């Protein structure tokens, strides 16, 4: 059973608004955490500053996984080092850019009770997500070749 989409310019239900605000705050915490971390000079492993383990894929194969360097890329983006961010993980850099745009947009929607500028639609979001996954895959291939 699927729920009917909310018509454009109608008031978002309180539960939606709370969910949007909660998600925006969660992503904001991720952004603030990435800003505090120092980008690892290796181009990956920045997440280890949080006490997390090294990438299992990389430890066992000696090769980077598709997400290796994503935290490092976020840390670089949030310092304005866009070239370094793209070099270590293009998909990570793009997801950080999406987070930087998404947080204010989600908070604005939660505050106003309606979608600002545009209402998200399934098909365009699916196309964007597919394009992002393709970028992640192609960038991973690039990093494997350069390794």
C-alpha cells in the first residue's frame, strides 16, 4: 500500500516536518564531525580518528573500496580543498556537496511546513542516485588503476 504524494504547496504533516528536521540535524552532525577531523594525508583513513577500524576491504585486499576516502573527501570539502576532495573520492565530495545544500533545504521545509522551491519527485531522485552510484563506481575504477 503506497501513500499518495503530498500535493505541491500543501502543508506537510507534523510527522513529516519532524522527520525532515531530524534527518537534517543528523546530516548536520555528520558535517560538523567531518569538519573537526583532519584529512588523512594518505587520502583515506580519516574516519579512524573517531576510533573506527581501518577499511576491512583494503586491509584484506590491499586495494581501496568504493567508499575509501569518502570521510577524507568530506573533510577536504569542508575546508574548501575541492581539488583534494575530488582526488581522494569524487562520490564522497559530491555527497558532501549534496549535504551542504540539503541541510538548509530540509530545515527550511520543516520550518515552513511546505517544500521550498521544488518538491522532491521519485523519478528525478532515482536518476540522481543512479548517476551518483555510477560516478562512485567509475571513480573507484580510476583509483584502482592509479593505485
